[in-house]
């Protein structure tokens, strides 16, 4: 089962944009990729990685 890692931005209160960052075969791999993206984010960076 594929797992997807997205970068989520919210330009307005009602609208969210999803930007595909990576696709993984295992949950563990996707979790590590998401954690690495979050660690590299600047403290004031608004987009979330899920």
C-alpha cells in the first residue's frame, strides 16, 4: 500500500493546497521522510508536512 507525503499550505481559511513531496511503500519510510522535512523547516514556516 503506498503512503504519500504532502506539503500543505493554506492560502485562505477555506482552501488548502496539497503538494506531493514523496511516495513510499512503507509507513515507517514515509514517517521518516515527513520528520526530516519538518526538521528542515524554518521556525516561522507556515506549511505543514503530512
